[in-house]
C-alpha cells in the first residue's frame, strides 16, 4: 500500500490522461484499459477481460479492441510513460524527494527483476518492456511489474477458490472492503447482474443479509492469505532490511505524488476518480 501511488499515477494523474488522448485514445475507460493492457500487444477484449478479472466484458468491449484502431500498443506505452514522466518531474525540484527516488529505484528494480512471472500474463508482459534510464521512471516501471505480479497472483487465488470476478467483488463488498454500489458500477455490472450474483452466493452459504457467513469470511481470508504468499517472492529476494528501506522511501515519494496528483489514497475502488 505504501508503494502503490508510485505505480497508480498511471491511472490518476491528469498528465497521463493528456498524453494518452494526444495519441488518439478516447475517454477515461479507453485510456485505462488500453494503457494497462498495451504491454500484451493488441489484445482482444476477451483477453483483457480475463486478465483484469473484475470487469464486465461489456465495459471492456466499449474500449477494446477499438483502442488499437486509434493508437498502437507501442504508442500507448510510450504515451503513458511520457505522462508519468511529466507527473514525477513535479517532485524532482525537491532534493530530498529526488534522493529518495534515486535510492528507491534501485531497490524496486532489484525486487522486480527477482519476480517470477511464469503464468502471470500482465506481469510478464510488463516486465518485458525496456527499462527506462531515469530513476523516477525506473521506480515507476519496477512498481508496475510488482503491482501486476501481485494482481496476477490475486486473480489466480480468486479462480483457485472457485470464484468469478463478480463473485469476488460481491464477497469483498460483504466484508466491508468497499461499498457494494461503488464496486458494482465501477466494474460495469448491472443491478440485476449484481443482485443475481448476491442471490447465488447466498444460496452457496457465503453471504447473508448481514454480511459474510463464517464460510464466506474464511474463503475471503484464504484468498487474501494466498495472494500474500504468491506475492512474496520478490520481497524474499530483496530481503527484510532492503524491503523495509524501500517501504520507508516509498512512503515519502507516495505522499508527494498524492499531493501533486490529488487522487484519493487509499482509493476505495482502485480506479481514477473521474471513472468512479
């Protein structure tokens, strides 16, 4: 969580949106889906839906594959990095923050290069991109690899638990992680689809009118624990001392990024405020 803004600027910073629309993308959802999926190449809507897991195919289909008719994946990747560069540069006049970025970049890269990306589509595609030269962009790229590495593992944990993406959302809402209405609308599910999922999960004994059942809570906790286990590899390789140092530095950088971009942190639904 302390390091998340170092990657999340790609979805929240207005400079990134400006660069993405400048190469031809249309609207916030197209910018989001295309910029995150671009490392996979001109992926189909079904591939993006599968990789992102939580989103209704209908919502993805409004942006993908049309995005690739406006801009190539390579152009989108370049534009996103240019927007991130512009965002981070607002921090570089501060000598202390610049020093923190320089040190954090090396640590984050070491962790990202230790990540096993086999079977992790978004992480592997992101890791295959060239490393930027500047420390602030190295930090961003490293954190993007690590964020997708954890995200891919989370999807695997959800699927391994026998849940679909929308079912995981319903369970998260029952746990109080975020309001159900926000999770439903932000991921493109209709009220009827959401209600049908709630009913099905009640029938399975995972939730009731008051929240999760004991079985549902245990399933949710198991998914989160499994996600943590699947994400530990890069941090084990980095070691406790260097990981703690990266977290310390990351908190400094993240705090400044939140100030500069103005996005809510922690964000209750994980999406740009304009899309909420």
